[in-house]
C-alpha cells in the first residue's frame, strides 16, 4: 500500500504530523462517535446503521439519548490500525 491509501488515526496529535508528512490522511481521535463520523466523510460511505431490537424497533437518538450503532463490514485492506 502507498501512504496516500492509508488513514492514520491517533489520539496524540503530535503523532499525526509525521504520518501526514509521508502522505497519509490523518485523523485526530477525540471520541469514537466523532471518529466514525469523520471516517464516513473521508471515505464517502456509511459505516454504521441503526440497530434493531428483538421486537423490530429501531434505536435512534432523541435529545441526549445515545444512538446504538454497529459497524458495517469494511473491505479487507481498507484500514491499517496500529
């Protein structure tokens, strides 16, 4: 893989600079929700879907309630994590 094909995610901002310098797309990990949202924007694809309960109800966010999410399958080689 080429650096331009990779997304480097780290919670320490000072680690992002070297990755960006070699051509990787970088993403500062602040929260899981924000990271998934940012990845969806970078990749231009939805990575999560609402979860259905056993009775067929969809769990959605309302006000301060959290939305239950699950990741969609991602093609092999689409991400490199360290």
